[in-house]
C-alpha cells in the first residue's frame, strides 16, 4: 500500500518522533514493506515515518541506485527502528540533496562522511554499525526526519530566503509531482 507523502509545512515533519516498542507494532514488517513501496513509487532512496504522517522513529533506505559510485551499495537496503547516531566523524563533504517532502528543490548539504549508529531492524534485532560515504549521507538525511529536521535547515540564511517562496508554494500544493502527497496549507476543495 502506498501512503501519501506529507509535504513541507506539516507539523509532523518538525516533531521529534517517538521510539516504538515491538508489542506496540506487531505488524511492523507490513509497515516497512508499505514504506518501501511508497518510497519506490516516488523514486526515492530513503523515507522516514514522519514523511507518511507517522511520528515514530522508523526509516527505510535503499542506496542501490548509487552502485555506480560505490559498488558496496549494490544490495544496501535497510530498515532502521529507534535509531540513535552515536558518532559522526571526518571532514564534512557536500552533496546535492533533495527530499520527497520538498519536491523540486535540491541544495548542496554538508555532512560528516562517517557515522556510527545504533538501531533495530524489522526483526527487532539490535545493530550497532559504522557506515561511510553515500550510505552514511542517506542515513543522516533520514535520521534528521525522525529528529524533526529537514535538509533545508542546514542551508545558509541567504539560501533559505532564496527558496522561501518555493517552500511556501509546496506547502500550498503548488507543485507538480507524480506521486500522491498531502499538503498542509492546500485550500479545502482544491
């Protein structure tokens, strides 16, 4: 089942998501599968639960589209539940990022190249792993979502001012996308 993706401006994207327990979500595998289906339907490489209106600490990624740049990403598909980034190291590097909740806007974002993260998978098995390069970047982007942050928060005040109108238009639904979205400021009856 594909979920509509929540657009920029919705308060759920700004809330720090809450941790979940196995007994609260006995159908977590189904939710993860639906999130992957939603992500693939929107041509994304990552999707966090707040982006589908669920304020929980869950995100999924599939970095296989970056296999040309890093062959280790060939089968890099993971779900992260109750994730906590323990460490970010290295010299920040820039990459042009986008977001399914903020369509048609891409900006250079600087992030540390290596992270160590603690998380549970959809089998509720605990992992503590270190990732680097593109995998780390995608994880950091999605992790920001469960912390109530967006990639636009990392931009300079000038860049934010330059894209402010576009961001407001997105929240009103004035954007052309080929996937289903929910717009917080769209007029009723549109």
